[in-house]
C-alpha cells in the first residue's frame, strides 16, 4: 500500500517487431522498485495485489503511466507510430468503473487511444460474457485496440471468439517454445494463425527466443513477434536506442 502511494511501481517495455525485425510496438510490464529488495518481478506481487483488491489501484497507476509514455513517444518522430499493450486483470476489467478509468487516463494524459492496446486473457471470458462484450465494444468505440493474450491455453469457445470485438490474438509462448520439437505445437500455431487470418485479426507470437523459431514462424505466416531474441523488457530509454524504423 505504501509503495502505491509513493509510486514505487514502474513500467518496463518489451519490444514487438515485424517480420523484418523493425520495432512496431511494445508491451508494458510492471516492476516494483522495493526499498529493500530492489526490482521485484510481477510474479511476486500481482497475486497479492489481486487477492487484496489493490490490483484496482495498481491497474490505474499502470494505465496512467502507459498513457504518459505514449504521449512521450508521440513527440519522437521515430517512436510516434508505436502501439503500447497493457495487461488487464480480470478483477480490474470486471470493475464497474473500468471503462471510465481507461477514458480518464487517456483524457488526462492526452494519449492517442489508437495507440493503446488492452490485453485480456482467456480466463476472463468465462465470466458474464455479455457484459464483457459490452465493455469491449465501448472501449473499441473510443479507438482502443483489444488483444487476447496467452491464446490457446484457456477455455474460450470459438462461438464466443467470433462475437468478441478483438483486434489481435497472442500465441502463448508455451507453444512457441517447443515449436520445432513438437509437431502438435506447430500444428496449434498454424491453426491460430489461420484462425486469426480468417477472423481478420493480427497475430503476435510471444516468447520467440531463437532465430530458428523466428524463421519457422515467418514460414507459417506470422508477421508480429515478441521475445528475448529481440530484447528483454527494459526501461523506455532502451526503445529510444532501437534502430530507425524507416
């Protein structure tokens, strides 16, 4: 609670690239600058934030920080076209004020909503689907993009998927990791890419760690990538050093 008040939570950014390896966006990932433990990974504190209800306060802080970063990028000719993806927890998304909170963060910062992408997980689809679709539609009406994260690991029905106003699917890194060793994983990746293509959705492969994975995914038709092969999450200053996107 004290760290929230003191704004000890900061964002790191993992680049997202196209098939040429050029920077097209980033995913915002929160870190806790703990006064005694140093930089703490979200795996250590997000479950606690969820169970305590502090995820709502933290989520607002992340949204505002992300929007402020978009405004900073908008001033840079090399970075102004970047999109920024922000993960949204189930508790945060289902809160009655969520759409208003997002709109407030955009309005107060002056960020372009078309550059903001909110990432939901499949587990969020099992709770009150009609309300979910309504909220997603409201966000879309403001120009915000929506992505389904960790796709293929949850239990989403294809009948729901066709109704959701999504822009993007993100292939879970567990499928990418064994892509070259497990034919079943390769088949799943091809299926997700074909599904995205048929539904008019862009598809990002997460967890790309080797050149061989990168090349195999390109051969399958993937055009968006994220992973340690390109860069680990880091401060915004690292993105400013990225080669010109042309």
